[in-house]
C-alpha cells in the first residue's frame, strides 16, 4: 500500500488555458486598423452622414435639420400613406412646435434594394437629396447637380 497520502485538491479553481493543441494562445481576430467592429447600422449611419456633409457645403441651412436613421418605417409615422406595394425609403417631418425639421432614412428597405456598399451609398444619397429638395421646395437637380446621373 501507499505510504504517502494524496495531497488535497486546491479549493480555488485553476486558471484555464486555451492552448489545448499547442498552437499558442489566441490572438485578435483582425488587426486594430480594420473596422471589423462596425455594425451594419453604424456603417449605414456613416453613409447618411457622408451624404449630409456633401450637401451642407452647398446648403448651410441644413445644419439646423435633424437627420435620422430608423430601421423600418412605422405605421402611422411620417409616411403613413404607404401601402403593401410601396415601402418608403425615407421621409420628411416638417418643423413645428419649436422642433427642427427631420429627414429620416429607413435602413432595412434600402439594404434590401441594394447589393453592395457602392449601390447603397448612391441610393442613400438620392434619398437624402430628394428629401432635402422636398424640404426646401426645390427640384432634386438644383439641390445636387449630379442627382440622377449615376
């Protein structure tokens, strides 16, 4: 028989290691300069912001307008006149009761209608230009001379 007793197990848990197969510890999935952590909603918001900045250079009064990104249009929202055949891609809420005018771009309907980032950027810009034109009472071509040329 054994003369030496078995040492008791430590009560605190041991730190676990994930180097099970001898390949080294796991590192980051991507280098820090790659924008991997940006969600689709954040990327879409950046597209809207880029479009707004392009237009604000020509139309400084747009600085007082709120630009919003919503996932989907709501029934009874600013575009309550839509039906099953036509889902709005954007909307305009006029200024009232001390609130600034709001231009809304709906992310999911735009994403569904586009295949890649370039198409999405072009469609977002067209939507923003159309809504700004409606707000200012102008033709979209006068808001952005390059409207409709892409």
